[in-house]
C-alpha cells in the first residue's frame, strides 16, 4: 500500500522527557538502480531531509515516495527497505536519534506521559510531548539544512564540548519541524493558565466547579487540558504542589506540623499527615527529623 501522498498525514508523538538524543548522521547519495538498505533491527529513529531526486522507501509493507524538499521519519525496530529502485540521482541528509521515553505513530497527535516524575513546584511546561509529521514538506529549508550541517560538524569535533553543542542544535531542528494542532494549542494555553492559578491559590479550597467558574469551561474539559499536557488532573496537581510546599516548610522553617498543614491548604492535620506519608513515604515529623540530621 502506498502512502506517499502528503494529504494522508501520519503523526509521531514522542515523550520529550527524557529528551530525544542525536546519535549520528551524514549526507548520502544514491544513483539510478540503487536501493535503500533492507533492515529490521535499527534501534534509532531515522530523520531524513531530501535535497535531490526521489526516494521510494517502505516501512512494514507501507510504501512512501519522498521527494526533494520533503522530510521523512522511519521508526526504530521496524522493517525498512526500498519498494522500488532509485530512478535518478537522489541525495538526502539522515540523522539517527534515540528515544528512551514513550512514543507512538498514528493518524493524529496524542499526548505521551513522561517517564520522569517532574516536580510541579520548580518546573513548568505546557506540554511534554513532541509531535512530528512522518512525511511533510520542508519550510525554511536553507536554514534547517545549515543547522543540520552544523550538527555534523560539532558531532565530529574532537573538543569535549562538541557532543553537547550537537545535542543543542538537534533540539533546534526538532523545534523547527514540530507540529501543533489547533486543539493541542488550546489545551496547552489553558493548561498553563490552570497551573498558574493553582500555584497562586494552592492554600485555598479549590474544586472543579471553582475552576469551571474561573475559566468558563466544563470541568471535564479543564481536567482533560491538564491531564493531556502534564499527565495530572487538577486535583492531583494541587496535592503534589501542596506536598512540595509542605516539604520546603518542613525543612526550612520551624513551623509546627499543624501550622504547615494549614498554610498549604489542609484544614485537617491528620489528613495532611496521611497525604504527606503517601507522597514521601514518611510521616511529616519523621521526614523533618531524618532530613535535618
């Protein structure tokens, strides 16, 4: 089955915590009659930028035609091969990158939860998923390919900082080619506003109905906005944030357990102690005593 038509969009959604890592890359040229390597065991994604000719590439029985001025991505551990020989001189840049987190390919972008537990207190991101089109036309091609050439130069630089510079440049490439759906943008914007509101008002009692009244959306949509972008419901975010604030106050102040409970929004000190123990594995007073030693 040929899926070379750009109208048949496929999205690759990648959890970007941990960040994707650039492994290696180069520029390759095929001549008429050549074929792309036939392989099934490559553990990396292959990101291609076509600069000349046409590549007839297949993945797991799906045929794609990739032309000059287009990009294409092959998935790791899938069957890659040519579905017919090259017909003319064909050149492209290829970059292998590794993803240790979750990822998925499908007809629409989806949110992927991070493998890393991210502190809500000191870290903010509207979304933790990178969305890339499997097959797309390139924009600002000259600038993009210049960055790719810089990556190759830095990755072979014997100086000790070359590796880190190549990783920084690779993230620039991913940012340049990532896609944002209108719905994803709306959810991300709402998620950011929700997180700020919850941080600013964490010591108060906050219900789903309160959030609905403030943001003028149905409670289910509000919960979905936060869940799809950071993997937490408003209630889960609020509890985690309160626990992080409580942890700071246990370690950095002489407030009593009851005072700390009240300051982070718990009217019942027993419920606070139970919640803190569930979060940190220790009762507040024991946590304070052990960490201050």
